[in-house]
C-alpha cells in the first residue's frame, strides 16, 4: 500500500532523513520506533507532503506521491493524527468531525459522527464544546475521530498516546485494536513498546534518519539487547 524508498529530507541546510525506507501493506499495523530526534515525525511529514524529500520516492497504491501537495495526498486516502493533536480550537467537537469528512472511496460502512461517538463515548457529552476546552485525552480522541471521518485507507498516528493518562492510553490502544480487527491499515509512532508489540504486525526502528532494524513482534521480543540499545532511556 505505502512504500517509501530511500528518501532524504532536509529542513533548510540540515539533513534529517538519510535513505529512509519502509513499507505498510493493506490491513497491516506497522510501527515506527526510535528515540526523540531520530526522524520519525519528519518521515510522517514527508509522507504527507508537509515537507518534500530531496531524494527518494514515495508511492501509495502504486501512485507516486513524492512531490504531491498535502491536500492531494490526503485525498489519496491517507489520514493523519498529528503529533500534539492539532484539533481546530475554535470549532466544536461536532464541527471538528464534519470539517473534513468524506467517503471518497465508497466505504460500505463509512465513519460518521455517530460511529465515532460509539468508539469514543466521552465525546458525546462534549459534542457542542469548543475543542480548546477539552482535556488532552479528549482532544486525542477527537483527532483520531477527525482522521477516521475521512474514511482513510491508511491511518497514520504520530505519538499516539504521548502525555496521556494511563486510562486514556488504554482506551486509545483499545481503539487501535478494534480498528485492526476491522482491517484498517495503520502506521503508528509511540513509545509504549509493550502496547506496540501487542497490536502491530511489524516494526521499524529508526536511528539518525534511517531504519536500523525491522521485524515482527516475536523477533523484537527475542532481541532485548537491541531494544535497550536503540530504544532504552
């Protein structure tokens, strides 16, 4: 579905990605792990057209999107839950959900406001509240719901549970598990290794702008030294 081939991305004169390559298949849950500052968010920004790679190639369902503008990339079926949530602060919960809603690919059971509220019942009581009045956990639920309302073929979550209380983190992981069962392709960045191992099919570990290891959860479990070396604090 998504293929990134040896991309190199810069911010001004500073190079961040050095030949980054990864793949996400249909119905797969794939993780991107690594310490802070190793290029994970820049990878997401490169996929979504927020920054443009200077070299390499990105394709989605065999269509090249390397240099496409961000709005056209989104219309290909990529939905982003950005780091820091970035909900529309002066819109209500309902307005956030419907602002970018679409069913471009004719999903038989498309995401609707009602379906999002079933996934995240906490939002129902806040449906008319401005997004800037929500808690951090509620904003994250809203950001996921907003992305789902685009009925994406691939859902990308950057720091899915960062800064959230344990009970909210548990609810987000439960949401992702449900989406996986439904066949939703997901690329997720997070630091909670045990949760990632439980829900993901494959993992990529990033260091200094390139992939240094990839494999399954079983292979990651069998390589405790690697986890400590590349992901330990």
